[in-house]
């Protein structure tokens, strides 16, 4: 998948910020380990994840051992990843490559603009707060 993004540089006193994006991906819980490995292989150094529930278009009742269960909510894992604009395409492709089953319920990926980021320990701002100095 080809993703086209505009990349701008913003100048602040004594600093250059490279635009960043926040990627939120909602994936199947069973795909988390594969997606995590693909992100690490793609050079993503850190991200947050947590279990979420959502309500989807497909709602049904399931019967298990004679008990009716409401499946009106769907349990998924949400990943939150902040990357430089130049890393968006490879991040999204890593998620798509491993999370996609072709079935309903594979999830969603949202790409949002990120105004700023601050590393609490050092006070680093902008994209420099995303990565350790090498």
C-alpha cells in the first residue's frame, strides 16, 4: 500500500521539529505477537498497547454449552505508535502485512497529526524525544 504524506519542517527558536504522526491500530488480539515482531523488524523502537472493546456492525448471539453469550462487543488490542513522517508508510505496512486475515473484524488503522512530544526524563521536544541518541 502506498501512503502519500506531506512532510514539513517547523522552525522554533533554536530547534528544528520534523513532523510526526500518531498511528492508532486496532487489531485482533491473536495477531498481537506477529504485529509486535513486524514492528520491531521495521525499526519501531517503542509503542504502547492495551486491550479495548468496540461495538461493530456485526452483532450476534453465540451459544456455548447451552448458555447464550452476547457478542455485541468485540475484544481487540489497540496499538499507539508515534513516528516521524518518514516512518509512517513502513509502520503501516508492517501492521497490514501481519494483522490482515481478509476476514471481517481485522481492525482499523488511524493516522493522526502529532503537534509535539516531550520526553519527561530529559525535556527533549519534537521528534528528538522519540528516539535515544545513538
